[in-house]
C-alpha cells in the first residue's frame, strides 16, 4: 500500500487550478511513485520557476504529477507549429504557450511580454536545457525574469529521498553572473536520477 504524498499549502497569490479531479490524479500518481513535497511555496503571483537537476525523462512525469497534486497553474512553452487541431487545445489546457522560435530573441521577448501583461502567471523551465550534464546553464530564464521584473523561484528534484520542493526566491540584479552563481550554489545538494547539477 502506497503512502499519501506529503502535501504543502499553496498560498493564495499563486496561480492555481480549481479542478479537484486533476488534483486527485496528481496525488494518486505521486503516491504510486512514492514521491512527496518539502519546503514552502512563496506567495507571489508572478514568477519564473526553474527546476533542476534535469537528468531523466522521468522528471517530466514526476513534475507533472506534482503540478497537478498541488493545483499549480504553471505555463510552459512549445513551438507554435504544434498547436494544430485538436492537439492545440489540449496543449493550452495543460499550460503550454505557443511561441515562434524563429523570431530574433523570440523566447525571452514573447514570454517576458506575457509575464508583464498578466495579473498572475508562473512560467516554468529547466535551466540546464538538456538531460545531459552541462558546465554552463542557459541564461534565458534570468533574462526573462529580469526583462519582466519578476522573481525567480527555485524548485528541485531530489531522487535519493524522492522529494521535490521549493527553495529561495531570487530577485535579479544588474550582475547576472553573481545571480547565477547564487542560484547554482543552492542546487549543489540536490541529486537527479542520474546526476546532480555540479
């Protein structure tokens, strides 16, 4: 018999789904996989949420169940060519935003514009940009947060304990290298399925 995943409260300003059915699906999925939450979710309406370490395809499924279980509305991006009928409607319901990746500076500009215009929006991505180990993270998430004036929320997987959680909120400064170093330092203890972040 699987144990219910430890849930953490979702503060009122955080974008949320009201679907009890999808929350049930998320809770059941995490219970079957033996995962739980830790940490506190920051009470902010707009943020760029980064998740690491990203070392396995399992991360997507576990993260998806986690998002459903907490009832979080997190927006992701997908190339606009995928948004044809009937797939487009499903992708939008799952929280995906169509973007034109061919336009110069497209991702940063398009997402930052959406964040600035929204009353409430959490945008999520993996800073590593790949499941393989990388020496240098992609800086797109920092540029999106800085351009839109929203903070970065650090979320993580820790496979040895089967936990996922939330860490510090980072407000960007005029020194991106220092901001990135501070963020990378937070992720040092956490281990993905195949590796850590350092």
